[in-house]
C-alpha cells in the first residue's frame, strides 16, 4: 500500500465487510493476530504467502496488497 492511512482504511474495510475481527482473520489465515494487526495498521508489509492467505479469507485478489507498489514502479517513482 502506498500510505499507512490508505492501508488501514482499505484492509479494515475488507475485514469489517465480512463481519470479522482481527483475531478471526488471523486464525483463518493461519497467522498470528499481531502479524495481521501490524499489516492492517500499515506497520508491516505482507509477504506474498501471507497476502494470499488474508485475501483468501477476505475474498479479494491478493495482488491488491501490492497494487500501488507495482503502479509506482511502472511510472518510475521510487517506492522505497
């Protein structure tokens, strides 16, 4: 995600849309709740396997986790 606020809003919305808690998502994705919380809060980036697991639980395309990074790199912007 491009910004912390955007990631917080986007991922939290996906979770709430399904009526799930952070603990629910983490449990279903087989990751620690603290890991999920850090990703949702923008403090940590999801690895590809973790992104796929979370996306499977929340029913969206896992590449959305990396959409902004891909778009920025294709436009020549530095995402670091």
